[in-house]
């Protein structure tokens, strides 16, 4: 018999307004830093035991 667990999934889709202008003004590495900090903030806000994926 297969042991099935009930899981809950939540999806967050975020759009960074002004992405193109930001990369043109500050470069790709700066934008990557913005997304890294954003992902860290989301991870802090998640409930214990929940993890973000796709960053």
C-alpha cells in the first residue's frame, strides 16, 4: 500500500515593475541581488517547515 500524505501548495507569482529599466540602469547583478533579497524576505515570512522554491 502506498503511504499518501495530504499536502497544501501555495503559489506566489510576482512581477517586478520596471525590471527592464532596473537592469539597464544598474546591471544584471544588481537585479539578481534584488531578487535574492526578495526571496530571503519571503522565506522569513513562510511558516516553519515550509520552503520556497524556484528562486
